[in-house]
C-alpha cells in the first residue's frame, strides 16, 4: 500500500500533494513541506498509509474520539 501526503486547509479541504511507495521518502517529504511553511500558514501537512486516495481521504476526514481514561 502506498503513502499519501495531503495538505489540509482550515476548512478541512484535502489536497493530495504526492504519493510514495516507501515510508522514509514520504516522511522526509512531509517534514520538508512542514519546514517550508510560513508561520501564518494554517494548512496542515499529513502523511497517511492507505490502499488508495479515496480511503486515505476517508481516514483523514474521519473525526477521531479521545480514549476514555480509567479502568478497562
């Protein structure tokens, strides 16, 4: 499965930037994009591992809930 690098706007608009076959290359690319961002740029750069771009977008747009603290 490939790694996808997305730019996510404050309005939650997802833009696919690049697709990679190897984790390290994708990670380094995402880190370099984050380092190049201006301080006032509110876009977020995220990397995700998924079967295809459609599933990647579903995973990125899905709201995650916090784990409950306490005994299981």
